[in-house]
C-alpha cells in the first residue's frame, strides 16, 4: 500500500512539472532602463495559462499600462510584443524575448523602425521578481 501511495505522489509530481516550468514567469517584475533623461522604471506583470499563453502588461508612471500582445512561454523562454501610442509620431512597436533565471528575467527588446529620440534599436535589461 505504501509503495502504491508513493507511486501516486510521484506521478502527480511529474504531471505538475510542465505547468510549473511555464508559470515561472508569472507575477510582477521590476526593471530600469537608462535613458539620456535618466533611469526609466518599468514594471512587467505576467499571467501564464496552462497552454503557455503569456498575457499581462507593462506599466510605467509616464506611459501608463500597456497590454502585452502575442505572448508565448515555453519552459523558461518567453516572447511578447508591445504597441505604445507614440502620439504625433504614430505607434511604436517593440518585440521582447527573454529567459527566466530564478528571480531574474533577462530581456532583449527590439524596436520595429526607428526608436524615439535616436536611442538604440535593441537593448538588453534584467528585470527582478517583485517580492
């Protein structure tokens, strides 16, 4: 009987592993990007469903909350897009790819088209899981 109970517990643990890996990105992540005007604080909030769909938002005190589009997570790898209303210059589209490493999230962003203010088209940053 004891061996059977141990087998059942082990089977449930194995079934839970794929979902646990995919939800590693879920929650709030804080990051900062250096700009010519000084640091620009960002908060990413991710939700992950059982199928690996990543949703959520990016928040900042200047730009408000922007929903994540086309989000996908596979294991510890994720990708998503943001569209920021650029006012008179039109919308800015930014693609992100990243890797969750414990409480750190290594991200690379890439502007589609020319970035505002002549900044870099691609940038790396590290977000930290909010406690």
